[in-house]
């Protein structure tokens, strides 16, 4: 599979209270190594590696999303709070590595990150500003070493 089912993150300090109107935060992962082979059939534009090159054979971030206990989620909570790359300029190099865009045409990630902020991140703005939202996702990924967790469970 190209995308692992989302992992609901509960109890981690970085996620606790993150989304004021939701019960939990969901960190969604993508496997970059085989993404194109799996999604070429399902996406009319296929997939492309980022302009920064092929991602490492590791899970990357797809998104950090608020979720209610019933499985639904808020979205597009503040149409007036647009993505502003200048607010996260110190995170860009890390995001290009850990949160790559695999959509076509190839890009540096800005369009994808804008989508994630506008759709999901704005629902956290009562607790996290744009910088803290992206930084929290990066910190969660660093705290959850998914490949090690799978290996420890006998999954390779």
C-alpha cells in the first residue's frame, strides 16, 4: 500500500489539546518509496517525486488532522487565515524531507502544505498558529518512529 491507514495520536504532549473542537489529532502517513507504483493507476495524473528528489525509503507525513470521536472532522475552519510560507521558513528544509508532496507535476511542497493548512490547520488556530501546527506535525513524526514500531512488531 502507498498510504498506511492514519494513526490516531492520543496522549502525546504535542497533540494534547491541539484542536479545540476535536477529540484527537490524526497524523496521517505516506510511504514515499512505492507511492508512484501504487497511485499511478488510481490518480489520473499519476505521481511524481518532489523537485528536491526521491524521498527516502521511509514514511513521510501526509497530514495532521483534527478528528472527532465519531470519525468526522472539521475542515476549512478559517478562510481568512491563508497559508503563508514566510511564517514557516525555518521549517521548509525539514518539511521537504519529512512532508514531501508526491503529486504531479513535481513541486517543492508549497501547494500541498497550503492545502493541509487551509483545510486542516486552520481548525487548530485557536491553539496553534501556522508555525506551531507544522512544527507539531514534524515533532510527532520524530517522536513516532514508525519503521521501528513496525519492525518491533515483526513487520518488515
